[in-house]
C-alpha cells in the first residue's frame, strides 16, 4: 500500500516535470537541482534555499499523542527546526479538512500563537487559498491517439488515455523492466525511483531512438536523460534490430 502511494506521488512529480530526490533508508542531503522529500527529524543540520512545510495542523503538529507540557515543547522545537532550514523562501500550509473532505482541521496552535495564520487569512479571505483565477490557464497535454486533453498523471506519462488503443510491444516492455531491475539493484533503490511502470510503457509504445525524442517522454527530464539515456536507447535500438 505504501509503495503504491509512493509510486503514485512519483508519477505526479514526473508528470509535472519536477526534478526530485528520493532516498531509501539513508539520510537525505541538500540536492541543488531537485526536490528533497524529508521529515523534520531527518532535516536537522541541513539547509535549502526554499522549504515547503505541509500538514501544519493541530493533531499533526503538535502530534495528537503529545499530551504533556514537555512533549508539546518538543513539538514546538521541531517546528523551529523546520522553519530554520530555509535560507530565503519558506512556505507553510495546512489542510482545512481530512481526506475526502471529511472533518475539519485547525491550523497548528503554534502558528495561531505567532500570528502567521492571520497573515494567510488576510491574503485569502474566508480561508480560501487563492487559485488560478486571473492567471493564464496552463495548457493541458493531449492524447496522441484521440487528440483530447489529458489530466491524469499516468495518462500524461503514456501520452494517451488508458482506454485509447495503442500499439504496445510487450517484449520490449519486459526488456525495459529487466534493465530497470538491474539498475535499481545496482543503485540499491526502489525500481520506481529509476523509472515508473508508466514511463516504461510510454517508452515501449513510442520507442524513441534519439536523446531529443527521449526527453519528450514525461518522466524523463534532463537528469534522468543524462543518467539513463544512452542505456535506454541501446535497449530500444537493440530490440528494434532483433
């Protein structure tokens, strides 16, 4: 379940062309050209130009199990650690409700005490966070089969709707999966961090044989193209010559 959620999140980052750093079982580091996902505990001693702290609501920070003055003080100290990881840009956020809109959450008492909540509410009346009104709407990618807009992260990676028929070379897909398995094993990382299944399917469908074409596949940005591009093209070209 956790792995499935993690892969879905990686799909979202890839679809948005966001470079990121995911590490399994090791301490994170301040990577210059990627988004580092980390807990406050693991961020101690590190700094980034920009930091986004999410989930700053009562019950999460301070955590609901922190029910003594000493525990509350420790939670407040953790918040201070998180706030001071940012050099220039700090973004704080909390959800007004839980998953599916259930229940109602309040901003962390630490933020309310500091007056930060009032600053946000003044910028977004009635507690509503400003959306894309008045800004130019982002053009959505389209399905290369039917030409209609795509919005789902996995479909954006595939370049088509899941129910739109497309040529798919199962053998090439398995060869790409085997390459990914070996790469993940060598790097001691989860396979989906190398490339997700959706990206492998897009590669098997579109069969790019040039780096420029490889870069057009959602989920393959400059960093992954530099890291894996030559090997991927070799796998694809080798399959085509069989």
